[in-house]
C-alpha cells in the first residue's frame, strides 16, 4: 500500500497474487484495495501505520537498494521490516517454522509497535522525490483471496448493467458479506493450513537446513493450533466440499476465475 500508484487492484504483493493466481487484474469500477479497507469491506489481517520520516529519508523511494538521506533512528530501522520474505539462514529449530511476524523479535519490534486501527481516510504523503505514498501497510493471509474470488464470482461484469453510483455500494456490500461468511466457515481451517505452508516453504528454502523429523514438525503444528487429528479430518472435509462446489461452478457456469485457485 505504500505505493500510491497502481493500475491494478494494488501495487503490492496482493495485487500480483490476484493477477497471477486468479486472473484478476482489476476490480470492477477500478476499485482499489485501499477503498475496500477504508469501507471495511475487506479488512486486513494486520494493518500498520509506518513513520512518514522513514519514506522521506528513503531518497530514491520506491527503488531498491534504498539510498538514505541522513541516519535512521530506531523507529525507522524497525519500519524497514515492513516488507520481508521467509528465508531463514542456517539451521532451523521448531519456532523458526513460524512466520517472522508471529514470533519475536519482529512481533514486538514491528507488529506490536506499528499495528494500528484503519483510519477513516488514508491520506497520502509526499516523499523526498515528491512522489505520493501512503505510510500504511496492510497484510492478508494468502487464503483471503479465495474469499475475494468467491465474492467476485458472477459480479466481474457488474459494470455492464449497473452504474458506478449504484454498482460500487452493491459490490462493496457483497464483498463484505462473503468475506465475513468465508472467514467464519473456513478461517480456522485455512489458518492451520497457512501455518503448515509457511513452515514448508521455510524448510525447503535453499538457505536453511534442519534435522527435524516430520513427526516433530507435525506435533509442533498440532500444538500451536491447539488441534487434534479429528480437527484435521474436519478441515479436510471442509476443503473437499469447497473444492467440489467450485469445480461444479466451473463446469456448469464457466466460472474460469476459479480454475487456478483449485490448484493452490
């Protein structure tokens, strides 16, 4: 969200993820993710407000590697962790299999420090190069895009039969309702799956090594999720039911935007 310029849904990873995996390059009426957030139609799992000074000292923002104007203070150094990848260096222990934002030091130094409520308006700020940016970042679990895809099913062509004045409120309301229902029904299931996927990606990183056994890893995730074998069986049943329902929509109604999600 820091980039206040985008021709798609957003200029961040969410926009690329929707484009690459859901064939969604833009939302109807060219609605941006910022609008969904402010309207509380698609609330993020984590929303942070970063110090504007961090971006103003980043003299070549948004280019990388960054060039800095002056010295960074402690708050600005912490803000630099707003965009990270799960690549662990060296030997892994069990806690290293969790997302870096879920454990210290980043949980304390970044998440707890910058976590904020979504304001009524996301006011842009000017950088050192006079470029507009938003000193906020919103984070979503990958599976939240499934809820968005479900909300858009049958509504991707809404612009052809409803004016912007009538269509935007209608679409925002639908996204909010479907997202809430999807989270209520599948949230815990996908959060457990998401934790496993995060751990798997870290284990298979070319930079890491581990002597952990599959049994140790399996019991670790069960304990972290306060889950049981029965819980996982229910999760599997829910996922299979969702798969069958989406597959039927593809076969009967030609919902091609759901094809790629079935592979994820």
